[in-house]
């Protein structure tokens, strides 16, 4: 089960999150001034994309999970 959990976390959580963070860089570090700036607008768009992906785009993953537990999809 540990291997399946690690695969699930990597494929459905870490890789999409990394892609989203790369596409919408909303954290900026100014090393000279020592300031970390967060763009709230871009961060809210990233959060909305994650919620949409989990709810609508991830329906195939949810159906596979339900089927693995013995349910019908």
C-alpha cells in the first residue's frame, strides 16, 4: 500500500502542484532587500485551479478510487 500511496501523491498532487507553481510564479524573493513578496491575485488563481482540478478534472481519478474500493462507476 505504501508504494501505491507514494505513486498517488506524486502523480495526483506533487506533479500538478509543481506544474502550477511553475506556470504561475506568485512568490518572488528579492535577495538584496531580503523581501519575500507574494502576489495574492496569482495565488488565488492557483488555488482556484487546484480546486477545479480536484473537483472536475480529477473525476477519472475519483472513479478509479471508488472502483478499487468495490464501487461501481
